C-alpha cells in the first residue's frame, strides 16, 4: 500500500502559517482583502466560493463576493474590473471562470491589474510563470500541487515528471513551475502517441485531464509519485480523480486521494496569494 498524500494535512499546515502572517500584518495595521467576482449563477462556482470565504475567514482575511448579473455587457464588466483595480481597500481578485459568452476572456484578461490578479488570468502573470519570476501569481491549482510536493519533501529537481494535460489553468503552468524547479518535464495531451509509454517512465506523474479513472496500473511506473488533479464523477455518482486510485495504489509509492487531495489545498493557496498581494503592494 502506498503513502497517501493528504491535501487536507497540507492545507491545515499552510493555514496555520498564514494565520500567523495575517496576525503580524494586522499588528502593523493591515488586513488583507479579497474580492471574488462572479457573473451569473454557476452552481459549481458557488460551492467553491463558499469554501474560499470560509477559508479566508479562518485565516483572518476579509473576503467578499461581487455578484454581477449574467447578462452584463463586456463594457460594464470591464468597468467593474477597473473599479476594483483602483480600489485601494482590495488587495486581490478572483474572477470566476468561465465567463458568459458575451464577455470575451481573451479581451478582458488584459484589464485586470496583474498586481491584484490572484489566479493567473492576466497575461503578465502567465509570462511571469513562464519566466519563473517569484513575484507573479501562478494559478491556485498548480500552486496547490507545488505545496503538496513541498510539504511532503518531494523534490522534483532532476526527476522525470510527466504532466498529462496542457490547459492554461493547470497542465501548462504546472509544467513550467516544475521546470523552474529543475524537473525534466514531459507534457502529454490528447494527441500524445503511446501515452502509457510516457507516463510509465515518470518518477512523478501528474494527471490533469478531466477523465474519470483514466490512469490505470499499466500507465504508472513502479514506485512513482502520483498527483491527481482531476475532479470527476464516476459511474456511481461519486467524486473521483483522473487516476484509478484502487487500481494503482499498490504499485506506486505515493498518491493523492480524490477527494481530499489537490482540491483541498486550492482555497488555502488563494488565501496565501491575497497575503502575498498585500505585501507586494505595500512593499512589506
Ligand atoms: P481541460 O479540459 O481544460 O484540459 C484537459 C487536458 O487534458 C487537455 O490538455 C487535453 O488535451 C488533455 N486530455 C484530454 N483527454 C486526454 C487523453 N485521453 N489523453 C491525454 N490527454 C488528454 O481541463 P482542466 O485542465 O481545466 O482540468 C483538468 C482536470 O482537473 C479536470 O478533472 C478538472 O475538474 C480538474 N481541476 C481540478 C482543480 C482542483 O482544484 N483540484 C481545479 C481545476 C481543474 P488537449 O489539449 O489535446 O485537448
């Protein structure tokens, strides 16, 4: 049986260190402040927001939601983003995506101030992740993967890492972040030929595909570390990852569960980013 890499454990440890940081900041007269922007009703976003607000409140961060109507025009939406950019009381923003179709993400991503963009929406932050610049904001999910590796002292330097998935929110930035940490990274996707050959070679395998239980025993190397980013629903309506946990668990050395893995860490990373934004804005 492999070691289970508990995301909850990582989130709790990170939370404790953030509580201390916020208390120090409050001692200096600063309270970090987050604004979550949601356009229209999105049930999956509502659950995430509830979790994020609870996390921030536990840590001592002020967090609130700006709810915008589902039919808001692109121009009005941009106006709201500019207002938040200029609002000195707000340190960071999370814009829930996807945005409705009348708003072009490719256009509005240029409007959010990179200093307040906590989830790597702005192309400036994307460039910073590419360049490995520390003051940028990588997306929360890839950063959650890094927090898990760090917490369990799994150093990717020099290791063969395969990232399956190349989206802008998970696979692609995560591959760059692992490269920055000196891993030898292979990025796999739906057009990869002989995927199992690539994934079997990996000492660290990261699945960010969105296909329930796709990664089976014959796709993982003996003794590999497996990080499962996927959040899917299986044939019985239960949450599951991209990795078939029961199938691979006795072959690999370490594995994150779903639920209770990467997804448990993301809201705490969001809180970490709010604090980082405040510190950078105030040169603390
Ligand atoms: P996307 O659908 O945007 O990207 C999926 C990626 O997987 C694409 O690059 C696609 O390749 C690749 N892919 C699809 N099918 C295959 C296949 N058969 N073989 C190899 N590669 C394949 O998903 P996201 O990146 O947004 O999310 C990935 C997963 O992570 C989802 O399950 C999502 O729910 C979960 N997630 C979890 C979060 C968390 O907090 N834990 C947060 C965000 C996402 P191609 O580019 O060629 O199409």
